């Protein structure tokens, strides 16, 4: 199996820093049933190509188990997406984590990239390849490979010669490949359990939740194991990376009438309507799930989505209507931005828990002190409710990027203090079905200024 990554961004040899593999050296990494080799067929300032060649040891593969048939009649070592994904992780562990010790500034820099996989198993053919990669900003060429060139009447195999071109961060490109190659193959050479779902969520953070084929990707990556697939989709919904019309397959809340993400969107929308808001900020908008709901509301005359992640904003832009009323802005919520001042309302939906607690005062100053909208709506997970999630291990957060998850008392203590310091009033509302002991799955605080209270009373 072979995969190459080429860049023409100058100097192209910076690719070696990001991959943590020196262009002048050939390096090898041991796998459970073979070896992954990394080398550079070309490395000049104008063009640099890193190649990942995966060599499978057939004897070790047989020792690893399998039926008598699959030991002798098996194409997995030669075109298996999961073998290639495992090799990617083994060879480029640090790059997949988004770290670059020598040149950290390169991590967030987009590179002009070309990815080539000469033989890739793609169940569903070239059409599925386009559906999975194109929404992420890749230009796709997927050439079907015939079963046998000597006998064209036999038709095409399920394998394609894949070429991807696009401008991406290298870490994003690697994560796309790590998830989508095995998803296209739809098969794994090892047992799939909840730990595999957690790997998917980590690698898909920031892009999988907003992908229009997230259910297909998740189902195939996890070999259609229903409980594990449901667990992964529920975690994606908790992160609000899914649109309002979430899939019925998600079952993160027992016996609920509709997905929790849909209920959360509805609660936020109702609070905005009650506040009489016309100009609205969605702070930490991510891939735009809430923005799609807000742009359908005719009473909003201006909608601005703000997020620190350029890749999330790119996904949001693709998902919005062609002539959308939504404006997107890249900005960190912990930095004061005077351009965000003067709006009627701001929403931080499932945002604060992604911020380190020591940075919350900076977020408070930026939102309540500088932007200072008349209404601020904050939602966050209720940690007490976590025990009711079937597939959430005890003591774990709902999302890998959460810095904390508050109990109801902790959330109220923070919100009361914020309201007092910034001269807001605050009230609390439940979102989702309430448990007698644990409360609702999501807790919401609605902050209003004294000026707004007087207007409503008048």
C-alpha cells in the first residue's frame, strides 16, 4: 500500500517539519503485522513529496487470527483502508496531534497539497469518494480500477486510484485521511469497540460533526456496530456539530421526543424571540449548526457567526444558503473585539466548557464587558446528568475537547457572579427532559441588562 503527500508551498521542505520526518532520511515504523516506511521521492524548495509505504508480513498476519478462508483468500493487506490508517497513525503520531516542536507556527498554516493513493478500496465507487472528501474542500479525482484490463467486460472493481488536491492544514489533511480511508473501505482488521469511537471523535473534531455524510462515515468507520455508532453520533450531537435536522439514529437521551441538539436550538431561538432581538451574535458558532436555524427566523435582521477555527468557518460557509444573511468572522472569544459591540443578543451555545477555566475571566470581559449585548444566552452540559448516558464512562466528559463540565450549582455560582460584576440579571432554564435527581441534560442561563428589562416592562 502506498500513499504520497505533495506540497508546492515554498519552501516545500517545511513539510518535513510538520511530519516530523527529515527529507534526507528514510525511516521505518513497526506495525503489528508489518512495517511502515516513510521516505521522500523528491524534496526541493519548490516541490516536496512524502511517501508512506506499508509492507505487510503475511505470516504475521495469519498468526493474528482469521478464518481459514480469509487467511488464504484476502485482499486486506494490499488495499485495506484500516491498515493504511493504522500506518498513518504510527508514522505521523505527532503530526496527527497537531504539534510541531521545531516550527510551531507552521501547524495552523494552510499548505497547497496533493494526496495520491494509487489503490484504495472504496465500497460504492467513485461517487462515494466524492461525497466524503469534497465537502471538506478537496478537489477529487477517483479513477475506477478495472477488475482485469485484459477482460473489460468484467467491469470495474471496487478500487479506485485516488488523487486529492486542496489547500489545507497538514494536520487536517492527515485527520481526513485517517478517518475517511477506512470509512471508504467499510471494514477493519481489528475489533471495533467504544475506544475506536473515541479515536474517531478525536480525529473528527472540528469537521466530522458538520459533514453532510457524518452518519455514513461514522457507521462505516465503526463497522455498523449499532451501539458504538449511536454512542459516537450522540457525542457529535452533544458538541453541536450536527444541524437541527439530526438523524433519528442518535439516542443520547433516553426516550426523548427529539434530539437534544434540536431541543437546544429551539430553546435558544425561543429565548432570542422573547428578548426581541434583531441583531444576533453566535459566538463560538463552529460549523454553523445554530446559524442554519437562526437564518430561517425572519425577525433577525443581522446574524454574525464568530469562531476561532478557520476550518469550522469554512464548513459553516458551505452549509449556509448561497445568499445567506449570515456574516462569518474569525476571532477568539477570549480577546476583546470592539466590532462585536452594539448587538441585541449574543449566544454561547455549548462553548464555555471548551475554554480553560483560567481563561473564563477573559471571555467574560470580551463578551459582557466589551461586546455587552443586552441579552446573553449561555448553554452548557449538566455534569450531573452524565450518569444517564449509557455509553459514557464514569468520570468522562461528553466531548474530548471539554475542559470541564459543571454541575447545576457550579454553573449558577459562575453565572451569578458574572451577572453581578457586569450588572446583568440572570435566570435559568432547563433544556431537554429533566431527571428527578440529576436535572436536565443541558442547562441554560439568560442574562439581561437593566435597560432591556425596562424596555420589556414598557
